[in-house]
C-alpha cells in the first residue's frame, strides 16, 4: 500500500533537515577515523528507520519502497555509510517477512523495528561472491539443531548485529538460509569475527570476515521452516532486490551531494579575474 504523500513528505523532510544540521558538518571525523557514528545511529533509531518497511502490525512504520528510497537518498547525500547501516537489516527483515513462518515473523520482526536487534546478511565467502554454487560453508543436521562450519566474507554490520541471515550448504547439496542469533561483539559461542576488512571508502561501519566452528543453530531457525530447506538462494535473491534499490538510491544521493558542492564552488571560484 502506498504511503500517504503528506506523511511521506514530512518524514523525508525531517531526515533531510537532520542530515543538513547534524550529519554533513560532522561526517568527516567518522569517515576519516573509520569510527562508528553512534549518535547518528541513535537518531536513526529515534526516527524509526530500522522498522521503516516492516509492516505496522509488527510495530514498524510500513512505508512503501518509494518513500524508503527517498530516505536513503537523503542519508547518502550526507554520509553514504548511514544507508549501509540500514541495508543488510532491511534485507533480513524482507526475507523474514516474505518467507518466514508465522512464528518466525512474530518472533523476529517486532524486535527489528527499533534498531536494538539488527540484522546482517551473509552470503559471500573467500572463494564465492554472489556465486551461490561455490558456497563451502556447511550446515549438518544433528537432532533439533544444525551444526555450522565455514568462513564468510564482506559481512557488513557483522560484529554489531544480533541476527545473521546465513546462507549455507546442507548435506543434500542445496542452499538453506539460517536465522543465526548471537550477541553483538567479536565472538559468540562458535562464531568469531576473524578479521576486520579495511576499505578505501564506505567507512564508519564494519565489514568483517566471520568464522563458524561447530556453531549450533536451532532447527526452528531455518528460514521458512521445513519447507525452507534448500530454498535459501531464491529467498536471498528475492530480498536482494531491495538491497539493490538501496544501493541505487545511494548513488543518487551521492550524486546530489557532488552537484551541490560543485554549484556552491562555482559561485565562489574566480579565474583570470572573473567569476566562472
């Protein structure tokens, strides 16, 4: 359902004003130091952005994708990494909303609305980017649990997340998605953040390598339940549509910032004694 135009404009205007007032003047210190922007994150939580596309019945704002896209543009105009704080979380919420069991939706979505329980998305591996056919991370059934072993790469928000949407290969050689709950931090049970990956840009939020050694996941946390076994790839690709919209909106926001900066400079620059 489309979001009311007046409500959408009010929400976008509030984010735009905040970006102008509090983000743009302070972004350099976080970008250069690769420091997590805690105060900015807190304000995003207060805006309700982590529940922006989650239906109202679960406590979210229930915004349509157009409004969400406009918000991502404004965030990226100020500091693109803020859009990255949201992206993997929204991918996870979308996967649960579309393909989770009723019990999984009730158990996870309400906790994902206020930013205190954030999701990471974990598909890529050292030898497998988006190529699910090359995945080596494995999950084997052991009673009411699955035992996970493997290494995942380029996990955005991996250290600070409380939930990881993990794609792993099961003994039938199919890909299944597991809802891996954990405590935020560098290690939890069989999970270790084995390396932080430095980046030329897109700084201020962590991108990490994560290792799983005999980590146990309840069978109840197979996305989609029994019917979800072997369908992880299609679930992930479906939700990645929203992730690609997020990335495209970032590009528009960054382009707008570049245009605004160029226009401002052109009004100040003089050459050969004349304004350009």
